[in-house]
């Protein structure tokens, strides 16, 4: 039940994001508000919806400046130890306990503590693997570079594509080894504290959940300035 719920949850999250984008951004374009082809002031919020860490989003790819190894580690630490990460861990722990993904964790408050510890470890290890360790080893850039222009569907496709295709420290494109193999390594480490989930199918399910969560995060990062304006948090305008 837990594995099926996890896969369906990923699909639900992505579809929900598409619906939100459709009812907020597309009508704005139809009314002539803030066309996406024009330069827009960037949101400076470090959290999306006040919860999801948003430290490694870059508004543009040009001019490209690579990150030093220590900067990649710093970005990973910001994401991993942000207060929003602890909130997300609580939400993921509640979902995991509800679906009993790890029956050996038991029931009740004590079980929630074990689910919470596991979920938080998943997030922290995943952040360091995908944003620091693997990017340093393979010399990939862990940042998400917003497209910011074009149609909603074009930008949506770009955000999804960044899961499998990323930028190297030389500014060229490459398969996103850090995302795909970094999360796989995090899942392998997770076998140490998930006694009920050490089968191949369970590992694939946890890997797809982590990659799917990052995919949803990419979509939010791409459209967050648009959503921020749509929800009324407009940047101040200079007086005429």
C-alpha cells in the first residue's frame, strides 16, 4: 500500500502544480499582466510558500560563473538545515506513518519519532549527495537555472528536463548524474535505517519518490516568481 501511495502521490503533486499554474499564470497572460517574455524582477524569497528551501535557484544561466567546491557544500548545508526542511520532514513522516511504509517502526508517538528521524535523514543525506558530494566529484553545477521566458508548457518541460539534464562547471550540458545517482546513493544509505524496505522494489520506490519530489521542486522554482506575484506579493514599483 505504501509504495503504491508513494507513486500516486508524486503524480498527484505534479498534476496539482500544473493545475495551479494553469489557473494563476495563464489567465494573467490573457489579461496582459506580466508577460513571461519580458524581464521580470526576481523574487528574493529563500523559501517557496514560506516552507520549501529555495537557496540554489539562479535567475539566469548567462553570464555563467561556476561554483567552487566549498560553495556547493555551503548550498547543500543551507538546504539541508533550513527550518523548512524540518517542517517537510514532519509532513513526510506523517504521510509515511499513515500509510505504514515501515511497519517495524510501530504505532503512536514513538513511531512518529522514528518516521520523522528517517524522513529528516532522507532529506539531509539527499541534499548533500545531490548538491555537494556528487556535483563536486563529477564537476556539475547543482543550481537550478530558471528559464523565465516562453509559454507555460515550454517552461514546464524545461523544469522537468532539468532532472535528467544539467549544466557542468564548464557551462556545457550533461546527464544529471548528481540527481540520479546522488539520490540512488541516498536510498542505499537509507537501507541502514529502513529495516522493512531493503528489497529492490522498495529501493526503486524510495528513489522514484525522491526524484519525483525534486521534479516538483524544480517546477515550483521555475514558476515561483510568477506565483508570488499572482498571490499578491508584488515587488514595489519605483514612483513615476
